């Protein structure tokens, strides 16, 4: 009986160490091997409903970008048939002439990192995207539906994201044709991209084509761009 008890105790101790090691192995540093691309205000292009002043849809305070938009807002420019949005389009090369589809990258491995907060009730909103692709307009859209993060409106990437800060790392390996998503330093999702194109990152709130909440909001801090060495 005592030998059996000792064996059980040893098994439990080994199991605890195994689970702890497995957990540690799942938490990685997604920026390892990358170099930060320095950003400042000149690297941000603001997009918002064309008939609404920016301050009525966006505030930057205490290091936090706060974006919000309503389902019946106008698109970002007159004549566009896109959904309402309040977003920042990141210009990695701030001296590039400001054309809508000027690329930030067309090859290599690039990464967006930011810490996000999505208030309860926001649904059907893209919070970060890679714009540009060989097939379609975008390489990747990360959307929030009822507290879940989804790839477009399909695969669930993570859950229970309302009302808390969480870190997002979105990595695009253009040459390898892969997009990888980390949430809180855990690899959650990997998929083939949509082919090479004129590529850049955007973050904020952008309504999905359907099933969106009337009010949509996201908050972001510590936004960075990295390029692999």
C-alpha cells in the first residue's frame, strides 16, 4: 500500500512538472529575431467617416488610442461603398507620398504588435488588418464577434476578450506565404496568406459587411512595427 502511494505521489509530481513545462513552451517571444521600425506621429494616417471631425471618433490620451464608430456612419471618403471605420493606417516610411495604396512592404517578414481593449458589446468589428493581397483587398482581418477574435468571420482565434487588455502580434511572412497570430505571447493561429501585394497594417475599428453592433469601439496602446533581420 505504501509503495503504491509513493508511486502515485511520484506520478503526480512528474505530471505537475510536465504540465508546467508544456505551459512554458507554449509562451514564446514573437518578436525574437525582429528589429523594431521606429514610428512617430508622421507614420499615422487617420481614416474616419468623411463628414465627421476626427475628434468625434478618435481620442489619443495617456498613451491610449481610442477609436469608435457607429453602424450608420459614412465611409471614409465620399463615393466609397465600404463600411464605416475609424482607423490608423500605418505608414512605415513616413516620407512616402500619401497615396491610398502606397505599400509599406512587398516582401520579407513583418510584424504588427499592440495591446488592445474591446468593450463588451462591440461585435462585427475588424480591429487590426493587413491591407493588400494578390487575391482580394486584404491579406488578413482580425475581427471581434461577441468577445471572440476571428479570422475574417470564420475561424475562431481566441475567446473571452471583452473588457480586458490583451496583446496581439500579427506576423506576415510574405516570401513564405504565411500569416501567424499570437495573443498574449501564445501562438493561436497560422494560415496561408492571399498572395503578395501592396501591403500595410491598419488598426482601430472597421465594420464587417454584416452582423455588426450599432456601436463599435477599440482601444490600443504600445503599438509597434517590426521587421525580421
